[in-house]
């Protein structure tokens, strides 16, 4: 049994880089989109707020699988837009989905900062940009860290869906091994689970560190 498990792990390891690369790229893009969208939803311009609100609600209100298939199959056919390789389709779909969720974390964290500090910064003649950069956002970041840590783990788990569009990630190799060795199917999926958990361990640790940092609080 041990030898079989080692063989399965060696086979599944071929998909590790695909999983990790998609996670890193989509997480980075999702964080950027979350900050941009979260800040834009606080803009005074109603058109900007309306556009970003539609984006957030659409991607929060529909399934990631549907979004993945939409970008992979429907967008090229309906709009003649080529998003590149299926790797990029996976990254963009995951980033759009989780960026929408995390933008609400950014927005709510900023709104939770005591308004008295904003008023004090206005009294110091700071511009709106300076207030956000030096007063509000640094404190809001403490509140965002735990949620961002949790969403990082969710993004990693979401990468398992990219096998549905032919990307050779860990789950893809798990399916290949299971189809070629039916009797070892349960063991193959057990190894898939173990590998995802191992990859997630640093994220779990970072999430706990974020909770401790956030626990120190912000100025009131």
C-alpha cells in the first residue's frame, strides 16, 4: 500500500506546478481587483459605483463553474475575444470571482474606520488621496488580513475546477490515474486531498498570523 501511494504521489506531482502557478497568478490578480473595485465602490461618481456594483453582484451571484465555462466557450464564440490559453482563462475566471467577493472585504473594512479620524485628517488639510493612503487604508488593512487569508485558501481550492477546461493540474492527473487504475481510484483521490492540504498549510499559517495582527486592533 505504501509503495502504491508513493507511485501515485509521483504521478500526481506532475500537476503541482499547474495548480500552484494558477493559484499564485489568480490570487495576485484577485487582490488587485479587490482593492481597485472596493475603492471604486466608494467613489462619488454614480456611474463608477454602478458599474463596479454590477460586476460584484454578477460574479457573486453566479457559479464559478459557469463563469469558467462562459469565459472558455461563450466569450470567444459570442464576442470573438480570445483570452489566450486555457491557463489564462482559468486565472481570469478565478480572479474575477474571488476579486468580487474580496472587494466587499476592502469596502467594509474602509467604512469601519472611525469617521473621527477622517475629520481630523481633513482638519490637517490632507487631500482625499492622502487621507486614504496615510490614515484609512493602513488601518483597514489590519481588518482585511484575516479575510484575505481565508479567501487565499478558497482560491487554492477553486483551482481544482480548471481541470474541467483541460488544464493538467493535480486533480486532472488524479482523474487520469483513476481511469487507468480503477482499483486504485480511492487511493488516488486520497492522495489528491493530501497534496492540496500540504499546499494549503502555508496559507493556513499565514491566515492565523493575519488574525493575530488584526487582533491588535485599529485606532478609534
